C-alpha cells in the first residue's frame, strides 16, 4: 500500500466515522474523492477534495464538513497538522516520521515499489508498429514502437494483463508491388542486369530475398507469367520482411505476443461477420455517398455501397465498408480487425502515426458500435521524428532505398538512448532526434542525467566500502528536512505510475525520473560547499548510513522507472 492509497483509506475511515456519528448520511458516492499533493507545496504535503465533493449530496456546507473531517484526520499519528482552506479544501502536513516510514517502504518493496493493482482483472490489447511488410524498420516507425512498448510495460506494472499485437498489412496492393520488386531481384540473382522502374521498391534489402528464391527455384519463374509466381513471391517476400522487422524490433528490446495477418483475417470471413453483426442492428445499410466536394454531377457517378452509420457515433459522414468492385475498403477491413481484437480484450489501444488522424473518428465509431460501447478504445497519435546530425537534417526516403534504418540508429547510439529519447516528449508533440545531443554528457540530456544519478549512487557504495562504512541498519532520524524533501518527491512515483497508466502516457515516467534525478543531484551538490552535507562523511558513519539508505531508495525508484520505460539502468559511466 502506497502513501496515497493509505491516506485514501484514512479518509474513507474518517467519513465512515462521521456517518456513524450521524454527521453524514450513509451511501454517498465517494468515487470522485481524491488525495493528491497541493498545487502549492507550502500548503502541506497532501490535500483532499472530500468535503467539496460530498457536501452538496450530503446537504451540508463544504466548510462545515471539512472542519469535521479535519478533526478526524488530525488525530492520525502520521499527521502533524490539518488546515481547511477556502470553501472547504483540506490540506495535511505529515510528520517527518511518516516520510521516513515511506522511505523504508521503498526499500521493503524493492523492485515492486510503485507497482499497482488498479488494472487487476483487465486485459488490454495494444497494437503498435504495424508497419507495412515492405522493408526494414526506419526511424519513422521508431517512436510509435517505443511508445507502444513502454505503454505495455506501464500497464502491466499497473496490474493489467497486456497483449502486444502487430497487424500485418499483407492483403493490400503494396504487397503485390513488393512481390514484383522481389521478382526483379530474383532475375538479377539469375544473372540478368535489371533496372528498378519507378513505383517498385529499389532497396538492396530485397537482394537476399531474390537470391534465396533463385537458389530454391532456379529459373523456373524467370520468364513465367505473373499469375504463376505472384502469390508465391508475395508470401515469401512478406515472410522475409517480417523476419527483418522482428530482428529490427528486437534491437530495441521489443517483442510482440501476436502477429495478426490481414490476409488471414479476410480469408476467415471476419469482415463479413462484422458486416452481418452491424446489419442485424441496422448499423450498415446500402446507400449512395454524396459527391466529393468540387465534383459536378457530370464528373460523379453515384454507386450504391454498403455504408456504416458512423454519424450515429459522432463521425461527420457514414463510411463505405466495400468498394464498387466488391473488395473491402481499408476501413471495412480495419473494422473487422478491431472486432476480432475486442473478442479477447476488455480495452483496446492503437498507436498510430499522426498522418492517420483523419481516420480516428470512423474507427472509434466502429468499435463503439461493434462492442455496444462496452470496450474502452484509445487511439494514441504519434508525431514524426526529425533526424538531425549536429543540427543539420538527415534525409530519408524509403522508396529511394537510402532511408535511415532503425538498426543503423540503434547501433550508433544504443537501444537505451533511443528508447529514453523517444519518451522525453508527449507522443503528439513533434520531436528532434539529434545524434550529437542524445549522447551528450550534460544536464540538458535527460538520458544522461537520469542514468548519472543511478551511477552516482552506485559509486557512493563503492566509496563507502573503501572507507569501511558498510550499508546496514540506518538511523533515519539523522535525515533532516532537506533530505526528507527528496523522499516526498520519491513518494510521488506510485501515483505517477497510476496517472500515466490511466491517461495512457508513458512519457510521464521520463518526466518524473528527470525531476527526481535533478532533485538528487541538487542535494548531492550541496556537499560541494558544505562537507558535512555530503552523502559520504567518513567521520560520521551514522549520517553516512542514513544518507546511503536515502540514496538507495532514490536509486531503486530510478531503476523501477527505467524498467517500465524498457531502459537498462547504468551503474558506471565512462
């Protein structure tokens, strides 16, 4: 139980006491009662809105209820002072011993400090990356991959069962283009001199695929009509590209639980099943779309198509699920795919590039319709990353075959630098990734600054051992207000986990770790001018043990947070 959950229980007990005394009616809805730090730290350590939330339904004045609650809370051993502010906000100042106990709780929980049970019993499906299987991963895919994977870690740490899914788009025209591109490489492997025409994929990554097909089939398909080899080459090419993509993702420490095939989805009749379900509820009908803006009646030939009533769910127009030739639209196939996912999960999350923003409303509408609104569905949009080298843009072009691959970047700066950097801004904010800055040893580089805190703590232990001061039982009464202020920030970690999980925002963990590291470094630096304030004071073993205990608690939280981000903590920096 964390500090915040413990005080939520204290407030609940105080409210029960008021009910028992007849000062408050029974059965009030307490779900909106919160416990959080005051906006102004000078007001106290914890604040609750209980009186403000419950006064009206209880038929009492907020301030009167707040005064009654303050009397109950002020009797707690952990509370030094309770103040009622404004119309009825309650601020609590905790005792120093309460913070010392929280530091001890960090040590006792260890790797589990901050772990939550808020998601217990909830299965969440997170679909992320889902790049077309037409080539290796490039940096355009990287940010969504890291955000999705870190979100999976975060939700699991908050108690959810997480399914990590990759949707393989292997049914569209792009995979036919891939197969034709591979056929050229196959002919090249057989000794022909080939030129890659406009519209095909020119990358050298297809050369090994062509060579493998040449070794297996010889010249059987060199001059054969397309109909004889297209399906085979498509299957082999997609399999080879997915193996390449898996390897690239593994460099980032990313592994999916499920790879769902669009082609298999359609072959299994899932789009038809989704259509039948919606037709049974009159949510799909046969109709004609309005002419596109700017088209005249002479330019527009109306065609009757099956339309989903997405306007009933907040979209600006109904959407076709099939084309005039009878094939499924992208939306129709995606609708069926989400219907399939909803069969195995209570909540769905999609991580999409910002260029897909225009399709969010329709797919949200489809999920709401297919699940009767019972499945929570979030789409997280991820903005592009601009690659720089010393401030100068690095160009990339997938079709030209000279793009910057994810593997190239990871090999140059390291997995952990890439992962941490991708989480240093909100996912929907644009980001610059400068190869020079992300490896810079400065306060301005969060990757370095957070790891430097953990490395400092590790070095502190080594130096204490050399001085003959072994970490052991610590007298936490030696920690003063300045040092306990760091504990107060450390105690925010469990709450940060729960808030980040609820909002689906893993970047909050990176922000929090930077603030915690900055506070630790600031306390450390006090010792530069005041030797008695150093973490290691050879002449005062008791003070050193207490500060070692404090530093270890901070290091534990940094490591726990980095683990959620999928980043390995560094104990030495060179």
